[in-house]
C-alpha cells in the first residue's frame, strides 16, 4: 500500500489553481478520516482481475524473432507475477504498440484455465499471428500480454 501525505496541501493548491471549479470544495484528508469527521471510507483494493507484462522493444521492428521473443518473455514475467495466487488465467490478450503510437489488442483463447507456460506461450503466439503485424508495414515498438483472472469466489467453487 502506498500513501502520499500532502502535509502542506501543496498538491491541493495546485489542483485548485489548475481547476478553479474545485475552489471552496471540501478536501478529504487522512486526519479527518482518522478522527471520524469525514465520511470517506478507505478500502484496500480487492484481488487482482488481471496480471500483465509489457516491454518496449527500443527500436521499432517487424522482425518476427524479436517480437516473438519479447512476447515469450512477457508471458513468463506475467506468470511470475502471479506468485502464490492460486488462480489460473482464463484468457489472455496480446498488446502491440506500433511506431506511430497506434495500439492493438488481440484476444487469445484458452481452452481452460491454466498456468502451463507452454500453453500460454502458444496461445499468445497464435494471437500475435492474428494481428498480421508483419504485413502491416509499421514497426512494432511495444509488446505485452495480459492474463484475465477469475474472481476468487468463482475459483473457489
């Protein structure tokens, strides 16, 4: 958890300067919340809905070997980020950003939830192939993958 304390209200004053419609509006602060005089509730975020990994390629390229290796690395990195979470990905999305900053997301189907790296890499490469990035004419500048995770209640049953 990360908490930023704006003790001297500097950031509030900057926001009020940049957005005059916020002037004379109440600002919530941690002391008021702690003392129970602010109705704000602080909730820790729930379980992750997805895990992702992206990597910039440095120079944009259309070379299949470079793009595919980056995608493989991202699949393994995203798997590592799952850590001790017992849930398995139910689907994946492959993300590409081209050298002209246009982005593309291609869904990858999984027959069943799995953590098998071979299955996940295969599904990611199949989705990558459906993007036709090699024939597009633009260079690929970024490659990434996102794993969708089931809700904890759905996985427990």
